[in-house]
C-alpha cells in the first residue's frame, strides 16, 4: 500500500486525531503488533493487560485492542472501567503480565486518542522496543491491515478485571497515608474530567481526611481548557476555589493521571520544577533514602544542587520517560522526573504516577507541618531563587522546524544577561548559562508544537529568556 498511514510512537506512544488517523483499523494494527512483540519475546503465556482513559471511544477502542490481542493467542486482562495509566501499569506487575496496552492520549485535547505500550517492568517502552513494534506495524499495514476479530474471542483468553483495587493497595504501602490523614489537610483534587477521578478520595478514605474533588465527572470534550494538562492556564476553577480559602493544597492530574500539578493554599501554581525538587528533597532528607536521581534535561538545576548536598549523583536524559524510566531502573534511582509534571519514585512503578506523586506531596506537608507556599520558600532557602516557564508555539504539521545543531553551533554570548557557558543537542538546542540556569528550544514529540523552556533567577529574567529564545528560533 503506497498511501497507508504512518504510525509512529512519540515520547510516549502513538497519538492521532480520532476518525482521521485514529481509527479501529489502525488500532487493530497496533494491537496485533504488540501481541506479535510479546510472542517474539517469549512472553505470550504471561499475557497482557489492557486499560483505557475517559476519552471519546476509549472503552470501545480498548475492547477492540483486547480482542485483537486475544485473537493472536495472548491472554488478556481488560480493565472493567476507566483507570489511570499508572494503575494499568501497576497491574502489569500485579498480574505478572508480559506487557500492557493503554488507550489514552494523555494530556492532548479531546479530539485525540492514543495507544501506549508498556513492557513487563511497567514503565515506558524504550526506543529499541518501540522500533520493533513500529517495524511490525509497518509490515502489517503493507500487508493490508488486520481483520476485525471474532467477538467474543474464542478460548476464554479475555478476562475483565478490576485494576483499581490492586493499585490502591500499592499506594497504601508506598505512602504514609495515616500521617496524611492525621495532619487534617484540606485537599482539593482537580481530575480535569480524566481517569484520576476518585482515586485520591479512595486512597485517603477514613477519619481525618478531607478531600473535595472537582471536575470529577467524565467529559471527553474537556470543557473549559485547551487540553487536560495540569498547568496554570487550565486550572481556573481550582484556582478560584483555592483563593476562596477552601483548601490547604490542590492536586491536579491530567487526562490519564500520570502527571501532577499543584496549587498552594492561595491558589498559586507551584511550577513543575519546584514540585519535583521538593519531592526529591523529601526523598533525600525526610525519607532518608540514598541513591541517584534521574531527570530529563528540561528538569530543574535545583535537583542537582539538592543531590550534591546529599552526596548523590544525577543522571540526565532526553525528554520522555522512555529514556527516564529505564535509566531509573538501571541506576536504582530514588526519584525520576521530567518537566511535564511526570514523576516516579522508588517503591512504586518506574513510570510517571500523578496520584502517587500527589500523595507523596501530602506526606511532605504532613511530615514538615509546612503549608505548600512555605515549602516553596524553604526550597529556595536551600538552593537559591529559581523561576521557570515554558512557551509553546504552534507549528504547521508539515512545516519546517528550527535546526538544533545550527542553533547550538552559533550561540549568543548571553541570554537575558546571563552568560552562555555551553550548548548541547541531546534533545533540541540547549544553552547552559551561568549560575546553573538554562534555556532550551525543542519540537514536541507528541504535538505540532515548538517548546521553549527557561529556568532563571527571577520571573522577569525568565520572561526575557523566553523572548530571546523565541527570536533565536525564528518563530
């Protein structure tokens, strides 16, 4: 077929517009390729788990994917309801499965859906596994696709199971829920109409807990936001509620609940670099854990300073948990994180988990007795003032992209008054600035966007950095 679609996995799975490229026909090809990979790796007998989020058509797409995998002779456990990506991932470990498939487009807008594949260790698939699956997809498309499977599949290979209960049990083991309850915190939760709805309430259920959930009902249109990403522009209702004095902290999760956003008691957004830095501080100081920290190159220099104080190394990777997660495993890291709000911790899965991360933030508040805003001040007392922001610029889907090698080879002498001390092209064009600060220009791996990042010593400096970086990128 010469006009067949091109299905490629970005930083975490394949995502496409529903009905344009995200169709049952293309989904069947992805599912059959995943099943073929499991068989090739000798993991077919261990089976697969299949889960899904709250997007349009997700339950039906998940049922189709499960039926295709079962038709390939691989036993399947299909979630009985929408579930967070980390819950489905944990069920790979819980059931000893060979891998898993999750129907989700994560934080993309409601017009999108996606297909994530998770290997047997319950993290994001590294590039070598992605390449094997993509080769199988290409071969299946060239052969004309995959026929709809018999319904129901023969042989009793498909089971429908509860994936929430095992995951909640794991949360209770990994976080001191009792301390959080005893602290009497008033917790607001913004599920953004996504798969994380109800999970904080369930995890903290009991005496002393006060949890109020907002936007907890399923709504695949994700109204009132550009996309279900837990960043300040999308959290208007939560910000208003916090400013009204209803909460000590607000925890927000994205469409599939693998990302976390945090608002303090005044409704101020705690940027993702500060949130991860605080959680690393908690791991190293209050939990007294020892081991490396893994971060993407878009995460904060504050992490490096905290790790150095504890005598622990930091490993830096390109953007995406397909790089971060495997490094976390090989290095036995105590924490791993990326700028987008995805964090992972020792004792849980090697994958982003917005719910576990949120509970860990509550544990930090309970252990220290500090308000959320006080924690940010405490962090800056440890590492100095840091500010951060990101600018997303829309690009034409087939339009030109700034060339990272050219940008890095011709750096300016300074950016917003900070001397440029070095450049690299690990993932985009990154400028290392004096004081450990930095700027980065890179295309998104999941959307037609150019992302421009900056970490500096004040909000004003960051604004100037973003402006100068955008001019350098020519967009």
